[in-house]
C-alpha cells in the first residue's frame, strides 16, 4: 500500500513526463534508475505502482495488460 506522499510524488512525476516526454524507469539492477522516451498516446497512460513504478501506455500491450489497473491517478 502506498502512502499519500508516494501517490502525490507519482502524480507529479506523471505530469513531468507528459511535459517533457521523458519517463524514468528501473528494475533495481545496475544502471537503475534510467530515463527513456515515453510513449504518451493516451490520457490513460501513467505510472503504475505494483511491484515497481513503471510508465505504462496502451502501445505496450504486455505492460498495459498487466499493469494498467495499477496506474496512479488523481481522484
């Protein structure tokens, strides 16, 4: 369960990603975290917070099917 502070951070990070087109990702191994060009094709896109925080967009069918239900959004 995420705290309100974590949720606020993720929502702010989504806004920054939408403004710049750059997402942050990582898996915890060497080189993490890293920046990458974000696919922003939908208002539904966003950061999911399940096992890890992951930019999730409908163009990536595998991640979308697994993580879309965990995308953090403002109410």
